């Protein structure tokens, strides 16, 4: 088996975004049934500033870049699929990301730690309070994921999410990128962003447990300031797990995230798999595609 490139992806509206070294592609199924692919070059800040490729730091950089390119891909897919008449410009995209981050801070940090004031009437043990806050944060997160998973439009996106995972699995197993080869693979992938979010929730609960119980503003500030550290640790765990799935302890470590993917992925149909294949092929080097064609002929 030849060594494969590191490829990641994201489901978008009626499509899939794939990102490989130096390329990013968004394939979308248009209203007329055809597939359109937008291919663009992409770099990383780590190429310009090597220090940003260091462990722990690279996870934060990767998260920020993923937010940017993910929002850009969503905007493009909404326009091409017919849901919107115009794309977001840079300022609108920055404002959207900023607003999303604020909402996430409010929902997953401010509300859980503020709510613990009621438990504080029964115990002053800081570890107990922080652990209870972490459990509430996890419950809110799971409830949010479950809630949006019931929406029809989101279920379509989750089907494309499943198609993305299946297609990447096919590529990693060195099989030709054809629907018949893609279909049997699992929709659950160890490097999925859902895994990342679950690990963030669990790591944050552990770290926050030992921060004491200062005033509400200080608790919120401490959690916000530590999020880059937690994101960096979580990224390293996901990065390691992606190449060490043969180890039993790794399988156990990512098991909660794989379970959560049962909510964030759905079995795709063949037309959705075709879109994922088109997106992945667009970011692969020409020599790999030529080799695949030659293997088909032989």
C-alpha cells in the first residue's frame, strides 16, 4: 500500500469540502443534478511561520484555519445549491465567526458556570462544583447535537458527512474511488471534528476541576484563556489516534467521540457519495489519479 496524503473534510450544504496539502475543493450537487467543484490553492500559517507547526500550537492554528475555510465553504455551497443569492465577503465572514464564538462561549461556558451558583448552596467543594459544571456543559453539548440532528436539512448535511468519512476511508485503504468501493465503509472516522469536540469537552472538565472556585468573571475568564491550551491538547490526541488505531487504549480513548458520530453522520445515498468522491479527487495529485486510471485498465 502506498503512503497516502493526509486529507480532511467537512460536510456542507448539498456537498463536501475536502482539504489536502496545498489544495481545497468544495463539490456541490446543484439543483439541476450536476456536480460543480470549486478548487483553490490553500496554505497554512505554519508554512510561513514554522514555529506554528510545533505540537500544541499547531492544533490552535488548525482550528482557526478550519473555522475560516469551513465558513467559506458553507457560504459557497449555500449559493451554488440555490439556498442563497450571494456569498459572504471577508468582513461578513469574520463577523459570522466572531458571533459564533461568542454564542459558543455563552452556551458552553457562561451558562454552565453561572448555573453552579445553585449547587454552591449545598457544597463549597471546588472540585465537585467544577466537575458538576463540566457534566452540565457536556449535557448541553449533547442536547444541542441531538436537537439539530432532528432537523431535516441538518440530516442531509449529516449524510454528506457520512459520505465524506466513507470516501476518505476508501482512499486510506488504497482502493479506487468508486461508489461501490466507498459504500461498505463506516461513517465513523477517528479524525473527525466531532471526536475533537468530544475530547475538548472531556479534557476541559478534567483541567477545570483543579482551578478552584473564584468569582464568576474570573471563572469565565480562566476558561476562555485556557481553551487554546485545551484545543492544542485535543488536537494532539486526535492526530495521534489517526495513526495509531491499532492500539487498544487509543480505541478506548476515542470511543466516546465515535459514539457521538452516530448522531452527526448518516448513511449517504450513492449520489451523495459521488459528490464526496468528486471533491476528494480534486485535491489529489495528478500522478495518483493517473495511477488509479492505469489500475482500472489493467
